C-alpha cells in the first residue's frame, strides 16, 4: 500500500482477512504515516492455520484511505497463517514436530538450459510434473535451489500444501555491498512473506568467511522489520 506524499491530513490503513466465502473473519485498522508502521490484526481464533495437510488460504485485503474516507490505494493477495521454527535438530509446524520430505528444483541450471527454459515458466506443466508428482510420492517440501522462481510457482505451493525452501542466487561468494544486499533481500523477503508455503529462507550457498559476516550484517538490518 502506497502512502502518497501529496496527501494532507491523517491516513488510515485497514487490513481485512477474508475467507473463501468472502466473509471478513479478522480485521485491524490504524493511522498511517508516509514512512512505516505496524498494524495489529487480532485473529481471535477465526483463522485456521496453513499446513501441507490442510493448506488453508485466505485473502488479505489492505486499503489506504484519506481523512475523508476516499480510497487511495488497495492491495489483495492470498494469505495463510503458520508457525514454522527450528527446534534442536528438527522442525516444528504449528506447534507439532514435522519431518520434511521433498525434492529439489535446481533453478539456475534449469532456467539456463535452452531445452528447459520455456518449461521452467510453464505453470501448468510445473503443476502437473513437479508439484502433483512430488505430492503423489508423499512429499511435503520443495526446495528451489539457487534462484527465485516465478511467483506463480509459489502460488502453486501455497494451494497444494508444499513447504518451500527458497534460496537467493549467491554461490561461492557473496559479491555485493552491504547496501545492495539490504535492497535485494528486503524486496525478496517482502515477496516471500506473502506466501505461507515459504518455510526456509536460504540467502547463499557454499560461502563463508568475511563474505558471510557481511551477509549476516545485512540480514540483521533486513530482518529487523519482520
């Protein structure tokens, strides 16, 4: 939601969680400024958690209005609620232990292969030959190795109930400044946080030493907003 700098007076942000029957099941509202802010939305037990066994999706509707109530901006996207965390050498999903079973799409190699490039962006093909096939084998997880796939593929994972390990494309070194890392990863986190399927975020692969130290510094700045 954009806060136009040309608008005078107070602005109001409203967030609504809408179920599959178009009913608002949770909502929150707060004053907004042109910079940033947090808006609590009390779910009150009305929202069922997302999981591979029950990939429950809602629509998150966010609107921005001026002091007179005129609509300035609106955003809607699918949304789900989950709690995924590391515990010891395992994971917990929505408070229960979960064992990850899945496959890997080596995105950077696939996308650069001239014979696979078109298929890589074919959502129907990916749904039938990757998502549905993995599920038929009992998988609950899909790793996109080294590279961001089209967002439509994350939408599939949201709908079908595949947990996602998403990875940025840094490999054997992180050749970027602190400022560049913050800019890239902030946009990336914003996108990933829209998808309940995303469970593990992996910003680099096979890198270490001073490069990783720089990366942790950037991540500390980026993740402060989440």
